[in-house]
């Protein structure tokens, strides 16, 4: 789902950017502090309602401004969908897809599926289980239509159950309806996740050998409670502990993806470089399964690729991104270094942009860019 136009107002140091993007490779180069990451943040705001860099929305609004706007056109085979986001320092927000107001960021995500690769995403391996759950659920959300309803139901159910657990005294009868609902939703969510992960693991195993040579690399899905026992039994057994702690300690909200090499956690034994390559392979495999399952393509935002990977691995990344046939926005400080991995693919449409003091100018095709 390429984004063919991006217009940004008052987001960080980007004051008035309006550019036409290539539906394949887009390279943004410029000095430190020029606004490259901000361009990618603007796209992530469009596809997620928020930035990948910070949850503090206020910091995104340009200094001395009270709101920012991001606008774009998402192109499908048959049509062009306008999509826009406005957020203010006061906390107001407005999301629009195809001319209609939408209330949830999930509507933006459906319209513009994104994968982000930056220094933080490399924490997928050594960060908290929440990050790996979000990783798993990205694919499930896009592939299984009923997943999001079940997931929202789970959040609601946990909120009620946990607030009951925090009361001084609770009767088993009060918890029973929430436990029943939790078990039903857990079953659904677990089934969706296992099905998507099965497809994902197959794609990942075929791909990872090219990225990084690791003997006995294994991905194991942990569903959040004992794999051999019904959740109802595990909940009943853990009730005293849950009451003491004031929250539900087992269930799909505790799922994780265990990534091991030779039986040990990858995060404990891999070098920083090996971890980065592994995370790139994980994200590329997701885009591959997404395309296969939905006949759509996701957009990759890759922040400062040359700083993260050496030239051989950038070349491997380029090959996979070309094979995925998806749209990519990549940043880097040096133009030549940024362009180098793409030299082998002259047939692929490529746009290069120079970012300077918050202005974004097409480096070779000045006529396609309107910078104010
Ligand atoms: N709310 C804001 N209003 C105005 N400027 C901001 C705001 N937040 C950050 N900035 C500034 O915007 C500029 C662009 O930051 P950005 O992170 O996009 O730069 P960059 O080109 O990615 O730099 P680097 O190469 O160091 O990663 C920086 O100078 C930063 O200080
Ligand atoms: Mg940056």
C-alpha cells in the first residue's frame, strides 16, 4: 500500500513539507538534526496515530505551534485513499480516512500497514515481553479480521477482573462471569496467534539463514499459561496469588515469543550486530507473510540503516526489500553511503531527498517536490 504523497505541517522541525514519494525506494539524507527521523515519524503518525520514537505527543508538535498535521494518499491497485492526522498540544486529535472521521488508530493501521526498523526495534530481543507480543500481534491484526475485537474484549475483561481482584473481599460468583469471558477470549486469541505464528516461523526459518548463521536458532510461542492445561484451571489455582497481587497473572496478555540459540536466550548470547540482523530478518519475514496472506504490501520505515548495519548486510536487506516489492523509506547522513546498496537495482523506482533545516527537497527530481 504505497504512500504516494506526504504533507507535514508543524511536526518537530518540519514546517511545511509536501513531497511525492516513489512507490518503491525513498532515500532521505541530511546532516544530524536536519529532520530525517522526523519525516519517518510523520509517516508513523499517519499509520499508527503516534510516533515510533516517543509516546509524548506534545514533543512532536513544533516549538511555538499548537498542533501538527500529517496528510497523505495511500494507493491501492484501483484507488487512492486520502488519510490524515491532526494532534494538538492540548491533547485533541483528529484522524481521517477517505474523507471520514475515524475514532481509532486501528483504522489508520488498516489503511497504512507499517514496519519500523530503528535502534529501538533492535530491543525486540532483549526488551520486555510486551514488545514481542506487539510484534506477534502486528501480523495477527492484519491477517485475522476478528482478532482486534477479541483483543479489545480481552483488555476490557482484564480491567474488570483486576479491579475486582483489588477489592478487599470478593465472592467467587462475582469473578465467575469475567473468568468465563476471559477463557473464551483467550482461546480465540491463542488460536489466531498460533496460526499466524506457524506461517511466520516457516517464512522466517527460510529467510534467516541468509542474514545470520546461527546454529540451532529456535522461535517458540508461549501462549501465556501452561500449554497443557485449560486456562480455567490455571486461573482457579492462581486465584489467591492474583488477589494478593491485584492483577491477573496468567492469560494471553502474558504471551511471549522465546527466541533461543543452542537452547539459550538469543538476547543473552548474541552480539549486538547479530541481534540487529536477527531483528531485520524477523521484520522482513513479517512483511513477507503479510503480503502472502493479504495480497497487500506494507511500508518499511528504516531509520539510519548505514549506522545500524555494515555494507554487506545492507546489501542483503536491499535484496530482500526488493524481493518483497514493497515501499521503503530509509534515512542516513551520507547520500553516497545511503544509495550504495541500491546501485544493483537500476530498474527499481527510486527517489532521493535532501533534508536540511526541516525542509525536504527531491535531490534529482526537483519538479516532483513542493517545499515551502
Ligand atoms: N517539537 C519540536 N519542535 C521543533 N524542533 C524540534 C522538536 N523536537 C525536536 N526538534 C528538532 O528537530 C530536529 C530534527 O530532529 P531529527 O531527529 O528528525 O533529526 P535527524 O535528521 O534524524 O538527525 P540525526 O541524523 O541526528 O538522527 C532536531 O534539531 C531536533 O532538535
Ligand atoms: Mg535521526
